[in-house]
C-alpha cells in the first residue's frame, strides 16, 4: 500500500484530506449544484457563458484534439464538450475493446473512441445529468460508426456495470467533481479487467486550496474546489492499486476564462492527462 506523508501548507489540507470533501460538506447540495451546472451546459452551451471553456474550438486550440476527428462528430455533441485535457493522448484505443467513459457528458471522447473500436468493440457512456446523456444519445444515433454504443444513467461512484467487464476507462474533467475520489477510483478498478487501463485527464492545483474554498459548492461544481494537486492525484491512484501512472500531457484549460475574476487570481490551476493500469 502506498504511504503518504505529505502535509499541506499552513491552513491547507494534507494530501489525504483532499481525497474526500471536507467534514460537514453537504454532498447532496454538491450533487444538485453539479447537475444544475451541467444541465445549463447541455441546454445552452455558449462559449464564454461559463467560467470554463466549452466546445470544439477550445478542444482543438487548447487541448490538442484533431480538428478533422471532431468534425466527424455531430456539433450537438462537440458544442457541449467540457473536458479539461485529452484522454485519447494517453494511449491506444484497441480495436474490439470495451470502453467506458464514466462521466461522458455529451460524449465527445466516447464517440472518438467508438470510431476506433469497430463492430467487435463496445462503447459505454455513463453520466448523471439527463441533458448531457440526451445529447450523447442523439449524437450516437446520428453517426454511422459500426460500434455498438450505449449511454446509461448512473454515477461514477456506483457504476451500473459488472466487475471486470471493461478494458479501458476514459475520464475527462470529472474526478475533481467527486466527493470521494478513492470511491470513484475503486469503482473504476472494480469494472476494469486485469490488465485494463484508465486514461484520465483532470484539473490539478498548484497548491491545495484552504478549507473555505473547498467547502464552496459553486467552486466545486466549477471543477476547481474538489481538484487535487498532481501529487495527491497520483498518490490516490497508487493507493487504489493502479500501476505506473504516466503523464502524457499537461494543459492550461482555464486560460482566458473568467475563473480568476470569479474566484480570485491566486488559484493555480492546470490539468494533466495520464494513463494508469490495473495489473494483470
Ligand atoms: C466537466 S464535464 C465533462 C464531461 C465530459 N467528460 C467531457 O469531456 O465533455 C463533467 C461531467 O461529469 C458529469 N458528472 C458529474 N458528477 C458525476 C457523477 N457522480 N457520475 C457521473 N457523471 C457525473 C456531469 O454531468 C458532466 O457531464
């Protein structure tokens, strides 16, 4: 088991503290705030309307998604893209694999993966926000890929899938939203087959936030309040048993947003995209 001795600066939490939300934090309110936020994105995904970027131009210009690949997907899907990195940079998507995106939003990463899977593969998206699932389902019906695609309601801390049924889990901009990161990583571990992989992109902080910021549901729903440092994220993955986390890319997903205006210019945020494996 991985040992951690990291303590945060004065007034800031230690690494382990940031794996769960602060004591007394109202996680039911957080859940409502998160769904409300992403229903708004699903209903009206206007670039510049949020303190985070959305859409295909952002994905291409800031996160390195190939414009030609995104152009193959329905705009109704890519307009609602709200990831913070690019999990498909983390490794290959093998033909015939079962791929799960455990908080797929409108389905951009899932459908890009589905394109590579072929008829023997299976692409499964899970999300808690009905409007995001509807956008992903519409997009999946509209494209002519030959891979079976399913979009399921559910939460990434209690996935509606059997153990050891998935080869690859994709995760983009969502672990930060979980009130219990280890539970989400354990669920990911449970559904992965031995030898399976997690390609994850998430927000990372330059330094841990102090408790009042971490207890702010709006800041949490903005993908910042629940973010960890890169060291805490890697520690959490090792703690659950993932092997050899490897950073594939780093991005600056909040550059040019209203985040500093809204939440203060001393917040240091970036993102990492990484791969990690469940041992055989
Ligand atoms: C920042 S968006 C990212 C969406 C998608 N991964 C993308 O790259 O466009 C966050 C997504 O996570 C979903 N989400 C938040 N909490 C969740 C949970 N507990 N289980 C499943 N999905 C969740 C939201 O509904 C939203 O669609």
